[in-house]
C-alpha cells in the first residue's frame, strides 16, 4: 500500500506545477479568445482555413466531448467541413495543459512531437474532407457538451479584471471539473502500472502488436489528453516503445463514441470515416517515426519518472506544497462533480 501511495505522490509532485500552469494558460486562452473570433479566423473555403483550424486547435483546452459545441457552432456559422474536422481533431489531441504535463513526465522530444503529430493528423483529415466530403452533413440545433461545462460571459463584454477572474474560474472550476475524474483515473492507473506491471511486460509483445492493441482500444474509448500522459509514461517504463506511447496520447483523446455519434450529423458518416482514418494513419505513422528517431539517435528513454523509482523520496518543501494544493483541487473537483449532485438529489427526494 505504501508503495502505491509513494508512487501516486511521485506523480503529483512531478506533474502538479506544470498542470497548474497549464490550467491557468488554458483559462487565459478561454477568457481572451471568443468563439466569434474563432469563427472569423477560421472562415474561408481553402486549405488555409484547415491549417488555421489545426494551429488554433492545438493550444485550446477542450476535451473531445467539450469541443463538440464549439465545432458544431463553427459548422453552423458557415465554416467548411475541412476546418471543422481539423479543429475537432487538433483540439482534444493537444492543449497547453497536456503539453505541460508531457514535459513534466516525459522528455522534450515527446513534448514537441505530440502537438506536431496533432497538427498533421488534423490537417490531413481537413484536407481529405475538402476533397471528398466538402458538403457532407446537415446543420442542426446547437448541442451541449457531454462534459457539462458551464458557459462564461463572452470575453469581449468583460473588463480586464473580469477576464482575469473568468480565467481563474474557468481553469480551476470548469476545466478541472471536466477532466478531474479522468485525470485522477490516469494518475491512479499510472501508479498501479508503476508498481505492479513487470518491467519487461511489453517487450514480449513486439512493437507491431503494441500498436495494433492501442489502435483497437483507443479509437472507440475516451480519456482526456492530460490523463493519458501518466499512463503512457508508466507503460514506456514497462517496455512499451515511445512511439506506441505517442499513439496512446493521440488516439485516446481524439475520438470517442459520443463524439462520433453527435458529429456525424454535422459532417456525415463519410466525414466521420475520413476523420477516423486520418487519425489512425497519421498517428500510426508518427508512432513509427518516433520509434525510429529514438533508435536511430540511440536515445535512452529517460522519462522523469525513472529517477524516482519505487523507493521513498524526500521531496522539497515547494514540491510537496504544489502537490498538496493540486491534490486538494482534485478532491474538490470530485466533490463538486460527483458527490455534491448525489447529496443534492438525495435532499430533494426527501
């Protein structure tokens, strides 16, 4: 039990400062960039709109279900299928919060290749949509986020001080509430893998077998981008190739069944097929490239989790402070999203 607690705390100590920083930057983006601004920037019918959608989607802090209302609004406002799909894929695959935690738990190369791969998968899907599915789908009424995010006032109507308040509120209320269960799940699973999975578990499976398994499981299921990172980092330390870890980071957040079911009304079944094909092909290609890069340059996988091992480590005061703050934020988020609604429902019934 103590081994698990030590491993869990290790994840918090390493990732907490970066996650807090990433959440604040995500809140800044949310507070200062409005949907109207996005619609204006992503307008147009050519490849330029696809490129812009991918570039703007990469840093935005939306998971694959909370991105649906934004993508749907873009489509309703006249943004083409290519740009809509590009935004729909790039946004959940990456984000300032997930990039920050990738740097915290992995290494600089994985930190860079993750958003680069997200861009190429989004661009490839958007380009194929323009060629083969330019007018597919139908316009319907606005849909709600499956994460249940609360809406804030439009940023352009707020003063600077109000925007700062919205930034902090969105970071530690809306955004953290959306991801808290999956983020806690990711840290717990990462800790379990760290302690209980043999160090050579994936070595006997072979690289191709690893990638086939991740593709089969990752595309229909969902886990948010930040939550995949501790799991992927732990699996690499158990023999999984870095490229396969990148595959987890890309396909897990990019799609889920609810995303597919809702968005097919906007871009059509052909559009959904193009998106899934694009995600799988580009993610797989970038996965093999990543393995080639590590092997060709003989780079030892030295993720930051390695140094801590399983032994008890005495962390500095600031390390423990940030870990403790973030643990309280996680527990608060679980209470707000899972416990409080049950208590409210129980009281209303009585």
